[in-house]
C-alpha cells in the first residue's frame, strides 16, 4: 500500500492510485477525495461510497472559500464515520496543503506546527509558496 495513515483507520493520504492500491481501497476506504486534475476511475462498483473530485492546480492556490468548503466536507465525512483517502498525483504539494489545513482545523494548530505534525508521518510533504500563504490566511481565519 502506498498510503500513509494519518488518523488510525479513518484518514489516509497518498499520491496517484495504482492498480495495486485498488484492492486496499475496496476493502478499507469508503470515501475518496481526489485533488488531481483527472478524475478517478475505480475498477469496481463504488455505489454506497463517496467520491469527491476537488481538482487543484499545483501552480495556482485556490481561494479561502474553496478551503472552507473542502474542510466542511471532510468534517462531515468524519462525523459519518467514513474511512477517507485524500490523494493527488505525487503526494507532496497539493496533498501537503490539504492535510495541513485539515490538521490546523481539526487539532486547533497554527500552520507551522501543523506541518511539523504532518511531516512526522509523511516527511516529504511540501506545499508550494502560494499554498503556504493561503495556509497563513487560513490560520488567521481560524483565529489561531
């Protein structure tokens, strides 16, 4: 499995889904959040599961409203006990941004401590500069 478990048995992150990953997904994941610019195409019936396609361009950060909307969706899925996979293509930049924002919101952390906590589990995350500025804006919005 090429995914990192961020919240035990609840939240996983990683890069592009490979053919070998679909078996893990079929048996363990009930919601996928895809940050890639290409939609996922599961090789099995995804009925009664959730698939959110939230494409991000690595060169252009989204708006704060986009972040708020995605965090609301993630919180709702967590409240309903979905087992979530968040992924992009490489699993470093866009994914690093989203999982950092989620940790900031969920655990009440500022940007830099959230990134440090995420890096303990996935050391190679590295949100681009525009995304780092948006995380600072999100930190201010959260009131940290």
